[in-house]
C-alpha cells in the first residue's frame, strides 16, 4: 500500500543535514515538489562537523557547485587523510590516507608484495608507496590529471550551511524561521500531518525530513522509531569543541590524537583551526577534559568551549511512516573517521534515488532502512577497530577497549587479515581495502602470511616494482606546490 503522491517536502532543521537535503532536493526535484525548511536561530546548530571524506567532492559536483567558490565561501582546505597519534602505542603515529598504496594485482592487494619485500630485505615503510600520504605529510597539494590525487575538504560547517542555503533558496526552497512547538499526527494514518510553530503557524506536508539533530523531534519524539545504543562498542559519550586562531599554515590533513580516555581532533581551515576533545565521561570528567583541551590547543581561542553529550547508536528505522531522519537525528558515531556528513549525503542520495513521487511504498522504506543500517554497521566496525586493536593498557579506558567483545563481522575481518593479509570489500562498503590495510597495520596487526602470487616474482622484478613505485611517488610529491599557497591561489580564481 502506498500513501498519496508527494508534492510537499518539509525539512525540520537547518544544520548541515537540513541545508544539504534542501539544496539537493530543490536542485534535482524542485520542479515537481515544493520544499520548505523550518529552522530556529534561537536553538542554533550543533556547531561542529568540519572534516569530510572524498565522496563529498562528488556530492558537490552533482549539485553543480563551483569548487573554488565553495572553498572560498566555506574557508575550506583540502584533506588527504587523517594522522593518528598515540593509538597503537603512546608516541606512535600512523596515517590513514584517501589514496591507494602501491599497485594492486587483480588477485592480491599491494600489501602482499610489500610483505614479501620485507622478507627479502626491503624494509621501506608501507606508507612510502602512497602519493596522498606522502603529499599530506609534506604539506603539499594540487589537483592532478585524471583525479590521481584523491581528496576531501576541511570546512567551516556554519559557512557550508549558509552556502547551501543560498543555493537552495535560489532553487525555490522556502525558509521559515521559528521554533517547532508541536508535531501534529494524522489521527487515522499515524503519519505526520503538520508542524506547528511557536508563532501558531502550521506547516503541512506530504513527506517530512527530520534534520533536528540530536533532538530527533519528529522521528523519535513524535513517531518513536526507536534507537539502538552502541555505547558498549564505542564508549565515548562527550565532546568539547573550541575554535582557535591558526598557529601555522593549514596542513592538508586532520589529526586524531588519542589520550588516556578518548582522543582529540585538530582540523586546519583557512581562517582558523577547529579543535575538540572526545572522551568517555566514566573515565574523564568535564573539567579535566576542558583543561586538557585548552592546554593543548596551539593558538589563542576564538570561541567559548562548546560542550556536547551524545549517545552512540542508530535510529532503528531511519525512514518511518512519512518521515526520514537525516543527520544526527538518524544516529551518531564519533567523528574519528569523519563519517557523519557522509552519512547525511548517502541518506539524501538514497532518498532521491527512491523518491516517492507517486506515494510512499513500504518496500522502498524497507530497502532504504536496510541500506542505511548496513552503511552504519560497516562504519561502526571500522571505528571499533581503532580502539580494539591497540597495545595500549596504560589506562582503565584503554584496558576496557582492548578487552571488549567486538561484532563478529569485525572479529572475522581482523582474524582474516592477521592470518592471510587479505581484506574484502562487501556490499558497496565505504572504506575500501586500502583503508582497512592502512588502519590495521597502523594499529599493529601484522599478517602472518601473504598471497603466494608475490613469491612468484624474481628478486630483480620485486626490486624494480618497489623502487619504481617509490621513485614515482617521490618525484610526483617533489613537484607539488605547498598546500596553503595552492588553496589561497585556487580560491582567488573563483
Ligand atoms: P544540527 O546541526 O544540530 O541542526 C539541527 C537543526 O534543527 C538546527 O537548525 C536547529 O535549529 C533545528 N531545530 C532543532 N529543534 C528545533 C525546533 N524545535 N524548532 C525548529 N528548529 C529546530 N561530522 C563530520 O562529517 N565530520 C566531523 O568532523 C564531525 N565532527 C563532529 C564532532 C562532534 C563532537 C559531533 C557531535 C559531531 C560531529 N560531526 C562530524 C557530525 C556533524 O556535526 C553533523 O553530522 C552535522 O553537523 C549535521 O548535524 P544536523 O544538521 O543533523 O544537526
């Protein structure tokens, strides 16, 4: 059974999620549906969410956004990956880059050849064969032909929402300012009929997008879609964010620095740096976390510290009745791999692919929910890996992480890599083989064997392969311009 046709889309909330949804729907469906967005300046947005991953480049392109203009307007920098400090051991670092490392054979990833190289006396780090990684650590960047440099952005989320708002309004979205006081349900169907504002205004719609952030005003408070709590796998439950002046030219990567009860982020933008601490309140209290954060930021602070409490987990049904939860209302996992904005993008593109113009079909709803859930479970596994695979036992927090049971899917992935060096990407998973390999090696998981195809190479062939790849990577990186200078020049071309 389907609902009546969808002519009016109402978006509740104007954070990153709300305006990304409005911009995308108005641009693609604007001729067939009316889009209205309600937001409350008095309530405001969560005010964080600055580090992204490469699919956002595609999202912006789909919307026809001029990249240089977008970067100028959002004070964005390029991002080539994340530098992880203190995760495997205190004092240890590794890099998860957006690139590929070396060159894969159809039967085996590059790590197998690299592992064979180690046994033949070639001890160069795995990192030496990845262009994005080498460029990041040298603070360099350029657009290369054929998309050979895979990148994302570090951006000011408030400015991004403003940028998208301008686009969405130009494409016909109606913005209404005000606090939603009540979500009115249809007595017969149980669907949402309208939102009532403090002012008394009533906004009717056919399809409602809940972009109200952690409040989940529509999907949970009104429709009770349910929530799965994943705190037992990812125990951090608090964060404090603060913005500082830039202490140095912006680097093309985000930092995730582990401490004894969680980790800190550092995100360099053009005009400032975003900083924050994520922690588990069982092991670190707010005052101590704040002191640690303020004691380690590099420049003078520009904002008051922003305290955020969260529960890691997912809404059981992200699409329920005539309401789709997009953004924090749909669930949250800590920003360790910068995946939240990506999940917003996935939900929007998925909704557009299944857009229920003729009415909502339960099959579409079931399909949407299953796909969203799969995305979140895969990302969850990847995040847990960072905590579980560690040598750290120096605090109660790390001892808890190291000893906690993990999902079977992750336990299998770790065991398979440890035994064989293999990783398989399933179901259109976000993180590809190279991401898993970089993080598993970085967290200290060393494969006990590797694919026999690597041993088929003669020593001189292996040397040619490894040295050739490294020399090409080095030569390309040497020729790249400085990242901050490149960004400044690029933005001036908009
Ligand atoms: P919000 O920004 O909270 O927006 C909610 C909107 O709803 C606001 O406009 C508000 O005014 C409106 N609203 C709420 N109630 C009402 C009401 N009653 N009436 C009217 N309007 C209402 N993601 C990343 O991808 N990368 C990161 O680096 C990253 N870092 C993060 C760090 C932390 C500590 C946290 C908590 C999150 C982080 N995220 C990150 C996630 C990211 O911030 C969010 O996914 C993103 O900002 C989207 O938020 P949102 O739009 O869902 O919610």
